[in-house]
C-alpha cells in the first residue's frame, strides 16, 4: 500500500514537472508572441507549426527580387518542403532587393535556368541555425554545404556576433533576423551570394546611383526607400502593416508577420545594419 502511494506521488511529481517543460517546448516563443497580439477576428490556432515562406518573404524585406527568383526556378517548393518536412530544418539567407539592384543587369541576364536554380539554392543551408549557433561553423566546420550541393559551399564567420556568409565574390553580413524559430530560419543579408561555380569572374556592379538622393526621386518604384536608414524602413513597414488588411492574401500571413515582429522584437533579434 505504502509503496503504491509513493509511486502515485512520484508519478504526480513527474507529471507536474514534465508538463510545464513540455508545454514550454511546444509553444515557447510563439505563445509569448501570441499573447501580445491584438484580438483578431479570426480565431488563431495554437502554435503555427507551418511557416509559409512565400508569405513571410512577401511581407518582410522588401525581398521581391529573391522571391521572384525562388518562384521562377521553383526552388520555393524545395525550400518549403525542407521547411515543412525535414528534421534538420532550413536556414535561408535572403538578399534585399537593393542587393540585387547593386549587381549589373548583365551579371545575371545570361545565366541559364540551371544556374539560376543553383544560385537560388546556394542561399540556403539544409539545417536550422539560430544566430547564436553560427559561431560553431567557423574553423573545421567550414566550408558549409548549401542546398545547391556539391562544391557550392559557403564560409560562415562569426566575429563577436556579427555573422558573415562568405562566397567567392561576396561576403555579406547578416543584417537582420526575419524569422528564426526551429526548424526555420530566415536571415536578411546585404549582398547576393556569388559562387565561383556560376561566376567565373567578379560580376560587374551596377553603375552606382547618384550619391545625392535628394536631387531627384529614385526611379525604382518597386523598392521604396532604397538607401534610407533602418529605422525609417521599420517605420515604413509599421505603417504598411497597420494599414494593409485589404492587401493581405491571408489572415495567416499577416498574423505570421505580427508574430515575427513580436518574436524578433521580444527576442531582441533585430540587428542594426
Ligand atoms: C507545406 O505544408 C503546408 C501545410 O501543411 C502545405 O499546405 C504545403 O503544401 C506544404 N508545402 C510543401 C512544398 O511541402
Ligand atoms: C552575358 O552576355 C554578354 C553579351 O554576350 C557578355 O558580354 C557577358 O560577358 C555575359 N555575361 C556572363 C555572366 O556570362
Ligand atoms: C572558404 O575558405 C577556404 C579556406 O580559407 C577557401 O579556400 C575557400 O575558397 C572559401 N570558400 C568560399 C566559398 O569562400
């Protein structure tokens, strides 16, 4: 009798100590973020297990050029299924539109469809890495394989928290964390990754735009505020998100966006450029 009672107590203790940890593991950051969400008309499900990369990339950034590349090459599907289904997850390095704009048009104009596909795949690692985990990728762990496979590798360096992703012709910095919840990480980088396998020589840059931006308005309507500070950009994004319900494709997309904003703000993951 006594041992049975003792066992019951033990089981109860186990349960009570396990379940909070269990609950925390399954809705740690998302739950914290969800609490800070304003009441939304759509009943939002518990923790969203599924991250829609297209939704994510279309509301953040601007990352339109990269998203177009992913769609055109069908690499979006590869990334999404890696994000959906793999145990290891995925880490995507997303260049801003301005990064693509700084390359001369001729640099990418005559790439074959296979090369475009490899270029897109080269921007992702077949594993989830939090920002803090990049310091494991230096030294012997380099070079790091990408989803493009084979010799398409990058060198990742972490210099006191400033992470660079090295390709043959560029060494972009991770300028902000767009989304980072295991198994999916999406980081903004300030240059396009340029592998040797595609670019035999250093690809030409676009003729640099007039250094005096006030002289005349930028002709590129697709990317607003190309050279503005990140706080100006953040303000613009805020404005966009607070006044854009009609343009949202799905409630989930916008909810996800808020989640990302809340999560990155609360985790302090937003790095300054
Ligand atoms: C990823 O998962 C979502 C939700 O389960 C599903 O709608 C979508 O088709 C999946 N995509 C891929 C490429 O596996
Ligand atoms: C693209 O084609 C132009 C004209 O034929 C050529 O000058 C240029 O070197 C090519 N670019 C690449 C990256 O092959
Ligand atoms: C990575 O670093 C190694 C050793 O320094 C170097 O040989 C290689 O070219 C680098 N790879 C890239 C893609 O930069």
